[in-house]
C-alpha cells in the first residue's frame, strides 16, 4: 500500500477543448512545487491527478500542493491494486489508524466506481467494506446520515482509500489567464490583491516603489519577504524596485500639497504601465478598496485611472478591511505586512489630501512637471530581483 496525494480540479472551467491545456499547466505547477522531494511521480488517473511520494513526505507535500491554484480538493490516500481483498484490508487499516487519533463511534463507506468494468458497483462495494469493518473493528456502527468518519473509496485504474477531503483554494492554474503587473507595497492590501488575481490564473510580476534613502533597506527587505510568501501561491515573480524620490520631490516643489498623493499615484500607475508593456503584461493590479483612504474615493480612483490605458484590476474594491485582513492572515502575509517600516507614500503625505480631485486641476498641476523625463529616469535606475518559490 503506497500513500499518494490526490488532487481534484474544478470541473467547470476545465470542460471542453481547453481541458488538457489547463490540466497540463496544473501538472507542470505540481511538479515544480514538489521538485525538492525524492522519488515523486505525478500522474493522472481518470479525472484526478495523483502524486506519489515517500510516505514520510506526504503531509508536507499535501500542505504545499494545497496552495496551487486550480485545485479544489486534496486528499491523502492509500493507493492499491484493483482487488477486493486488498480493499478490505486497506479499509480496516484506515479505520484502525483513524481510531488511534480520535474517538470514532460511527462510520460510513462512500464508494465511487469510476471504472465501470469493476465487478462490484458502488453500492456493493460500500456494503462489502462496511461489513468487513464492522466485523474487524470493535465498538463501531454504521451511520449513513451523520457518521463520525467517512471511508472514501474510489475505483479508477487503481483503487484509492481515504478519510479526509481537504479544501484547497480553487481558481485557475497560474499562467492560464495572461500576465499582470501588481503594484506591491509593504501594506496589507496589495499582497492580498495579488493573491486574488493570481488565483484567477494571472501570472504576476510586481513593481515596488520606494524613496531610498528616506525609506530604509529594511522596508525593501520586507517587500521581498512578502513576495517570497506570495510565491508559494503565485509562483516565481520578478520584483521591479523603482526609486520615486526625485518624482516626489519634484511634485512637492511644483504642485499643490493637497494633490501630492493623487499625483504620486498617477506616476506609480504610469511607471507600472510602462514596465507592463515592456514585459508583455496586459493589466495592472492594485490593492485599492473603495473609500479606504482619501485617494480611494471614486473621484480619486478615476483620477488615478486616467493616467493609464491598460485595465486596472482592483479585486479588493468592494471589501471591508476586516475581510481583507482575514485573507492576509490565511495566506500568511499579515504578520509581515504589519511590520512597522515606512512606505514611500508616507514620506511626503499631505495633511489635507484632496478627496474629490478634478482631473483638469490635476493635469494643470502636472503640466509644471517634466513627466516623461522623470519617468524615464526612474525606470532607467530600477533594480529587478526574481523571487523564486
Ligand atoms: P496597501 O495595504 O496595499 O499598501 P493601502 O491601503 O496602504 O494599500 P495606498 O497606500 O493608497 O493604500 O495604496 C493603494 C495601492 O497602491 C496599494 O494597494 C498598492 O497596490 C499601490 N501602492 C501603494 N504604495 C505602493 C508602493 N510603495 N509600491 C507599489 N505599489 C504601491
Ligand atoms: Mg500602503
């Protein structure tokens, strides 16, 4: 009896002609995330993907694989040949193992016969194995409605036995929906925004803005740590670090204080768009949420949007901060995000930012700036790091 991790992918998105494209991408990602384990084998058995590995690695592999987008459920199963005697032995073994971990009074066998040529149908398998468990395991009874434990049995090219369906994140395999540039700050929101769009299959690279030496190297390291956590879900990412200190100084000297934030944000968008276009990305992604701060009013967002033509995805737009934090905690970016290092936005942030900026007024202020030159200088001096999972 070998142990394997089974992977179920969302059926809906995978129907039709594109199915093999999605499945192949998923298999490629799975092979990548488990590449450091010995003696693994990833294969398809009918509608599921299975990962064979050394028994002692199975728990760790299950945890890693759970973070791959496109997967709905995973299970840790025993894999055996298609033989009723082996199945009976396995069902009893599984029950005994689970009883050692917790008290189990009732059970139900839930069988699925994927291979219609197998000589027993699902109900016959359930009845047979149920009887064997009752005979061999003490103090236990069947409860078909609300059992303490399910013993799942699947008959495919091989047979699989397991007791737990572990929920994964769903979504689509990364890279099946184009590429986007995430504006990644060190805050709570943007890592969550990147996670959410990556979950929809976008391959992400990031742009991070800093105001070194006003912002510290530690603030920069914090962003790299965030990217490292995100890479567990999003795969390898390139981080373009852009110093916007000169841009901020120039805005500070030439534009009204109250417009500082909005104009800085328009520069951030323009630079991100340029980097996106140079690298064949088709969208920008931000962690903005309506009304969260002064620059995130509808008029503020409109003024920000008007500086670029690529679509801007804002997956958090309708979410409350508490819900965003919940996701940040779940994906483990939260603790890093709340480290108290300064962000470039705080360096010149105005006391009274405009909340209803008028585009004409903003554009008029910007006419005092040499926009193209400032952007060119910032991009020419950017540094790029690849964060590998
Ligand atoms: P976050 O928690 O993501 O920092 P926030 O609530 O602090 O968001 P803002 O500071 O207004 O909001 O930023 C809005 C969005 O602009 C961010 O979610 C991010 O996408 C982008 N952004 C802000 N600061 C930076 C930065 N220093 N580098 C890259 N992108 C940034
Ligand atoms: Mg921020």
